């Protein structure tokens, strides 16, 4: 097969700085079934070995051998949510006995603890709670959270509120997306998580998250953020009911979004791509039945990680695995399949952990550094926007 031959021609890939969408789709179609039936503990089949080598070499060419990480804290301020995504074990109705909604004092206490431990970033997201209003306004409530955090900790980078939350606020208050983003940016939101993307194919979304924003809306909100100077990340939820064609459609949307930001010289764009393999140990029953497995399959995840580097790396250079979902060992392996960043310390995490993830809810900077050193790479603490913090380690 032409794509298999091409992946073995490493110099051709490096010269072209990656592969085309057509090559990537053909490669996924061939490599994913092979990865599903292969034993990760055994020597890799020739195609997978060539894919791993190609993605690792392209990573080295595009970003070098330094592996970055960020000291941050994750705050999920409420699990009360009006939506019912098929994969979500986190959301609760307001009347549920284990529903929660953190008050501002608790949030500020968590930020203070994070700052004391050297955090440069707070990542804050929550469920879609219609009661979360200040003076009858959702936007004013979210602005209140941001102002309180930034007043107490002006030095912290606030990475907050997904495109879905932006749409929710806009709908509740009758505002445009641009008005919501600009208002939050003005009071202190520094960047936006590119979550709620799941798979940017409406046929998939209509099954796994039918109440969530459609693909076009997600793309519109992220592009609006870039135009207004708010940097974003990007993500993909993989390893469930999506096909290789769906995966490639998603990656192409991200590539086109980044290309548009560059061509229009927007003041912000996408900082990184994060692959999020599905965890469904405690997810709703219907989704578990559709998928047929409850923990991420490591080798297929690594194959998609590699193809994402080969296709997307020219446009989005920073690629990050999820140690929460893969475990630190699996995430460290992904550094040999095209990733150059190991993510954040998080300190706490609730959305994936309540679905049954086995990777833990927090990791120390020392553990991240040790994992990076185990590969003979150079660790570098970074900011949210990938500026170095301190000396290389």
C-alpha cells in the first residue's frame, strides 16, 4: 500500500514536514486495526514501528528534545449540569445528594494552595448550571469568579471556560459569543480550554452529546476567541464510537482553524493539541455498551497520537498526552510517539476520575521531571502559553 511505503520513507516525511490528510486517513485505516490486535508488551509490527519512528523524528525536527510541563491546578467549580452527555459520569442534577457548587471562598482557598505550590496556571471549568447567576445574569456570575481570583492573585494565568460554557452564557444572557469572550477577557480570563470538542463531526455528536454545541458553533467560538486575542488549546475525545474518517475530519477542522488564524494574523491561536482517550468504567451504561471497553487502549491511542503529529504538527507544534487517562507511564510512552509536552500537575481532577480513570488526580513536578529524564530528554517548566519558567532541568 502506498501509504505504508510512504511511512517507511522517513526522509520524505521529514522533507515534507508531515503527511497529507489522504495519507493520514489511509494510515489510520490500516494501523488502528493492527494496533487493536497487537500486544503492547511485544515487539511492534513493522508498520507501527515505522509510524512510531516517523512521528518521533518529526517531533524532534519540529520542537526538539525538550519536554515541557506546567505547574497548575484544575478547579471544577460545579458538577451541576443541564446536559446529559452519554460519556459523562461527572454531571449531576441540582437535587442529587452528591451535587456540589463551590463558593468563592473555597475557590480562592484552592487557588491560594496552588500558588503556594508554585502554580502559574489555574484551569477552571464547570457544569452548565442555570442557577449560576449574579443579579439574574450568567455573565455577571462568571465575571465575578474571574474578578475575585484575579484581584487576590493577579499573577496567576486563568485558563477558563470552554466553548460550551461560552455558548451557555451567551444563550442565558442573550449576548453574542464575541460579547461574552470580550467581557471575560477584560476581567481576567487569559486563555480558553479547547474542550467540549469531543469529535467535531455532528453525526458522532448527535449520538454521544446531542445537547452540546454543534461542530460549526465550536469552531465559530474558538475562531472568535483567536480574533479577540484569547489563546486556546485543542482536544479530541477518541477511542469510542468514532471512525478513522471522523478522527481525520476532526484533525482537519483544527488544521483549518489554525491556518485561518495565521492567514488572518489573529492576535491568538491554538497553543497545543491534547488527545483524550475515552474512559468509561463508570460512564452511563448506554455508552459503555456502544464502546465495549472501559479503559483506554494504549496502542491505538499511540497510533492516533503519532498520526496527529504527522498531519497536524506543522500547524500546531505542541502535542500533549493525558496522564490522567493513560497513567503517567502511558503518557511517558506517548513522548516517543510525537508528543513534546507532559501537561500539568493538575493537583485535583474530577471529570475523568469519576468515570473510573486509573491515572490519578494529581502528579508532582518531581514525578513529571523524573518521567522526562527516564527518556533521556530535557525537562522544562513552562507557562500556559509555552514560555519557559526558570532553567532547563
